[in-house]
C-alpha cells in the first residue's frame, strides 16, 4: 500500500508538474515530495506557482517538517531533502551529479524509510539524476514510474530511468496523474505519519 510519493524532474518539469498536480482530486491523501532542479538562488516562487494549480496544500520543505497526508512538499533551492519515517530533513552535503537538491538523494532515502510504501516518479529532465534512486525504490518493493520519454520536453532523464529500471511503469503525464489518484483517494488524513 502506497504511503508516500516522490517526484523528480528537471528541464521542462514545471509544465509536467502543472499537469500532474492539477489533475489530483481534493480527496487525494498521499503526501508528495517534489524535487525540481533549479538554480540555488531561485527563491521560494516555485511552491506559490504550483499552488495555483492544485486544491492540495503546497509548501516548501523546512528541516524536520512533519509528513502529512494530502500535502505537496517542494524541495528548497540548494538543499537536499531526506525522507525519514514521518518527517523530512534538509542537508547541505555536496551536490550529487551537479545537483542540490538531488533527486537520487531523496528517492534513496524514501526507499529506505518507506520500502514497499514508496512510489517514485521520474519526469522530464536533461541528465540522469533520479535513475539510481528509482532503482532503489523498485529494489525495496516500491512502485517505479517513468514519464514516457517521447512525451518529455527533455527525454534524457526518463530514458535513463527506464533503462536502469526496466520494470518501471512508463506512462504519459495524464496516466501518471490517474495512477497516483487511484493510489490515494479518500478522506484527507491531516495527521503526522510516525513521530
């Protein structure tokens, strides 16, 4: 049973996130952590822009942020986000594959914390960040999902993930939104998961 979704994207990601998040119903109760590559000085505009698309609550991750169902958590610029059981932590460790936040760092931590309860989604992007993390999610029994590379603004990232995780479900953005909605529709659980 899905307990948390982690979404990673880079080049072209804003449009992809608009489509997915905008299609989720207000009854959606899975927490989502979004890692979008962006410049370290990009500020806090991304959560505000994404909030316009969804009826769910969008917020930027702060250190030790509790994970609450129905919330969408955005990785802040220039920090890695670590998923722990029940909360999110921030790290200023070195960039991974030239990226901080790194999709791999977040995905690997989600896989280790939630195992078969983790859902990983790799979207459009121009490098291979996310592929190793998605493999960890699949290896731990979680659900691996990849945007169809031929539908991505930049196919490099989803193609790398598809190669490394051949068992991943490869879907259009509309189908990804439909899949996520099918995993988490019901009363919004405004509660902490764990302590």
